[in-house]
């Protein structure tokens, strides 16, 4: 019998969310961020549904090669760039754009030029303090690149640290730094991620780089995805494989952490941390059983979770359980689990069957 754990991927919802990007930034080109296997939704399937994107952003050569070998010919951007000169044959052969964010990458270029003109995105650190050239080093860096003779198109980018908070004054500061350091320079500019393109209009510029909003997660604090007009793309579900009557005082699951306060029905659903559901999820985590709210009780096991069915005394084996998605926002589940929707979506693994619709 096929295990019932399923991730239903609504590609029509993905396309709807992409149109929300277009509506918010109609004058900008769109680099759809589909790294980490399309945020856990399936790299190639997501790319096919986002055929209207102007470019794709990925983290690894393997992801980029998968897109090229699937027939995608638009720009594919390696967001961490190359790591050694050994990457050049693949970067050149598959015609990949690279992000340059550190002087060591230029050292490599000076010692061993790639086999073709390299299209690059120069990353400037405006305050994220993670990757990127300091504003004071940009002029020198551009001079080094100009002397190489192997640079094709050159674009300018940075990344925002606090754009998810519309009341935080750090985003205007980063925008000011980016505007100042790029003033008078040639090349298209990119600054806005999902949060910025919705909340900070001045950051949209030539290119926007949406990620989480494409998949139906809210990029903004204290604002739900539904309030932003976004639709959930992944619905993670399974079914009840047992319904048992337990007595008051019975302990449920490993460690006996949760004790039945009364005589009650306890359901067992076929999904667990081995499938990517968070092991640290506490008792009380919301789920839907037949479309109605219930909650997880006891520790999450590798293959199973237990569910309090007191609100649904008629539930039986085979009934549907939704962990997040349609009817239960992944952002709400993430908050209750003490994490973010990005982690939940990216953690779903290939033990779960993926069904694509739309």
C-alpha cells in the first residue's frame, strides 16, 4: 500500500502569486528565486510554471545544470557565484550568470579566465554584513573587472536585512547607501526581495527577486499571505492510519510527555520528522482533520504524529489530515513551531509523494 503522505503542489496558485509580483512591480524584470529545489516544491516543475520569469536564481551548479538540461534558456544566476576555477567549464558551458561578492573570486578570475565572456552581478554590502563588497571597495573592484577582458554584462545588486518590517528604518538606510554607491555607474540594478517589492516601492529598480511570496508565504511581519492576496502552493497532507480510545491518565508517545486529561479518541497520522515535519513541533500544533481544526499531541515521531480528536469524535481511519497549506497557512504553523515558513517548505523530502495540479 502506498504511504499516504502527500504534498499537493498547486501550480495555478504559483502562477497567481507570480502575477502579484508583476502587479506590484510592473516596470521591473523578475528574477524568480527557485533555489533549494524551488523552496521544496520541485525545481523543474516550478520553473516550468514560472515560464514568464525573466531569469531564475539558484544556489548551486547542480540546480543550474538541471534547468539548462530541462531546456530553459533564460538567464540562470548562481547567487553565490563560483567557488574555484574548476567551476569555469560548467559555468561557461551552461551559460550561467554569476554573482561576484568577494575579492577572492576576482583573484581566481585574474589567474584563470573562464572560456567565454562572463555575465556577472556585482553584490554590494549595504548593511546585511554577510556577502558583498564594501561600498568603499566598489570603485577598485570595478577597475579590476574592467582590466580582465572576460566580463560580459555587469549588473549591480545588494540584499536587504530588515525589509520584512515596514516600520524599520534600516531599509531606507540601505537604499540610500546603494543609491549613493551606484550613482553614475553603468548596469542594471537589483535590490528588492519579496518583502521589499511589496512594502518598499523605491527598492524595485530594474530587477526584483521574489522568493517566499511566490510559494504563498508572507514576507512581511504581522501581515498574512491572504491579506497580501497570495495563495498557498504546497498543501502537505496525509491520512489517519489509526483511531484509538484512550483513558484519562494514559501517556501518549515517546517520553510520555502528553497525558490524556479524560477519556478520548487519539488519532495517528502517517507523517513525521522523517518526512520533513518539524520534530520540535510542540503539542497543540494545529492540523486539519477533514477540514476541521485539531491539534497534535505528544512528541513528533519519525513516521507518525498523534492527534487530539476530542473535537471530532466521528473521525476514522483513512480520513484526511492537512499539516499546512489550503485552509491552514504555513506561516501560522511556522510561528507555532518557532521557525519560519521557508524552513518548513524546504524540509519536505522525497519520502513524501508530490502531486502537481494546475
